[in-house]
C-alpha cells in the first residue's frame, strides 16, 4: 500500500508512521506536514533515511500543492492527522484553526476524491461531542456540541468528511479518540508541560479546581486502533476510541509528582480556561465489537513509561522549550 499521511511530524502522526513502517514492510508513506510550531522532523529521525518514507513540507490547505501531490503519484489511502490541535491556542487564534482543520481537510478530501483513493481515515477527537455532565458516555450517535474554536473546527471537518461520503461516495472513516499521552507529545499539553515544569522546579498551573475529567489513552493504543480502521473500518462510519479510565486532572498531576519525586506544593491553581469542558468519557464498544480493538496499556504503566521517556530524552523537549529547534527549522524550511 502507498499511503499519504498528513501531520506526520506531530505527536500522534510520528508515532503512527514509525509503527506502520515497522509492521508493514512493503508499504510506503509520504508525509505531508507544514512544520508549524508543533511539527518536528526530529520525531521521525529514525525513519528519515528509510527508502519507504518521503517527507514533503507543505500546507494541507494549499489545494494546488495537494492536488499536484496526488497527480504525481497514486495513493491507496490517506490518514489525516494534520491539524492545529491545542485548545488554548484556538482561543487566541481561531482563524488559523478554521484554515487548517476545515479548509485543509476539505482540500485533502477533494484531491482524494479526484484521484480515486480507496480509504480516507480522518482523525477527529472526542471533543466534538462537547462536555458531559456527571453521568453517561459519548457514543458515535451523541449529537455534536463543540464548545471551543478547536473542537468546533474539528466538528466542521467531520461534517465535511461525511458530506464527501454521502454526496460523492468517497470511502471515509472518522475516528474520535480521547486524550493521548506518550513519547513526542509537544510540551504545551498537560502531561509533558507538567513533567517539564516539575523537573525545573516550576509551578504546575492547574486550570480552575482541577476536577475536569479526561480519559487518557497511550498513543500506541490509539495508533493500533487507526490501523484497524484503515484496514477494516466501514466507509461512512465513526469509530470512538477510549479506554474507560476517566480521571480528574489533579489526580493525574499528583501521580506525576510521585513518579518524579517532586512535592505537591508545586501545584498552583490558576484562572480556568474559558469554556473549559468539564468531563469527557468514551463508549468504545463499537470498535471493540466490529474491529476487535482493545487497549493494551494501563494508565499507571503508560504514565511511568512516558515519564521515563521524558527523563531519557531531555534534549528533545529542552530544545523545544528553549526555542532552539524553531530557529533551526526556520533556517531549513523557512518561517512558518
Ligand atoms: P500535533 O499538534 O502534535 O501535530 C500536528 C501536526 O500537524 C504537526 O506536525 C504540524 O506541523 C502539522 N500541521 C499543522 N497544520 C498543518 C497544515 N496546515 N498542513 C500540514 N501540516 C500541518 O497534534 P497531535 O496531538 O499529534 O494530533 C494529531 C491529530 O489527532 C489532530 O487531528 C488532533 O485533532 C487529533 N487528536 C489528538 C488528540 C490528542 O490528545 N493529542 C486526541 C484526539 C484526537
Ligand atoms: P490539554 O492537554 O490541553 O488537552 P484538552 O484540553 O484537549 O483536553 O489539557 C488536558 C486537561 O488539562 C484539560 O482539562 C485542561 C487541563 N490543563 C491544565 O489544567 N493546565 C494546563 O497548563 C494545561 C495545558 C491543561
């Protein structure tokens, strides 16, 4: 299979590309990534010289570029990870989220349709469902009720994906996963930010009362679910992905502090995020039933392995925090 992966220099995309090349010896991957602040080719250093892997620096919202990429080579499948992914940034610059997440997705869907792609997996998020009360879980039929510019842009992209399925019969599947954690997560997201701050003896900024609940899935378990959807997911279907382990943010941070042997006095409650979703919980029974997926990594084990990774790979995130890698990539690829 020849696959186009977008956003492969980000957290989940990089984990996915490495696992796929490892598991499918005869497949080839083209990675289209704009190298925004979140894209880091270092994440794929292991495969950079693999003849089955090609990197293309470019924007998914540049429809001329996307169309020319599809015209040059035949892709059997597309997996679309590329997105602006951080809720706090979406509150500052919503327009960028619309451009990439909505217009970018449409440009990919259109080129995939023009060139007869056999499977298009669009990576969405549980955040499109909005915020839960104390009871219940998101199923694939829960009405969409996004509350941040990020989740609204992801919901719009999901609607476009189904529009291309219903109107043009493009074989699209949409996955909606809970919060991921693991190696190569950019240090603005909760877990890597807290690890970096704790190691530096800095305060850990907890939004509001810290009792917002998330389900935390190890990135490798998410990537295996995407593989199953790619292989056997039914076109036009949504697959929720989650691990049934919802936990309040404060408890996650306390577990991290124990693993890092740092004091709870570092915790600092700060002003809450506007529109902060209170609770997410996923019913993932459909992907288990239809595709046989189940998670392998329990949270406590995955968290310990992730802390170990950040301790063993300090130069990876210290370079990002210092801004050194932005200067390097600006020289290599221009300012983005
Ligand atoms: P990330 O921010 O780490 O990576 C995003 C990647 O997309 C970066 O490499 C960036 O350079 C690239 N990109 C951004 N704009 C682009 C554009 N216009 N053209 C081409 N490339 C562009 O994100 P992530 O955490 O790896 O998330 C990947 C996908 O998974 C996103 O679609 C996100 O909505 C979804 N998702 C993430 C989580 C999570 O917990 N991280 C959970 C569920 C779903
Ligand atoms: P985040 O990693 O941004 O993921 P999302 O908002 O997509 O769920 O945040 C996870 C949770 O942690 C969310 O409830 C917001 C909270 N949070 C903090 O309390 N402090 C922080 O500094 C960050 C980045 C997040």
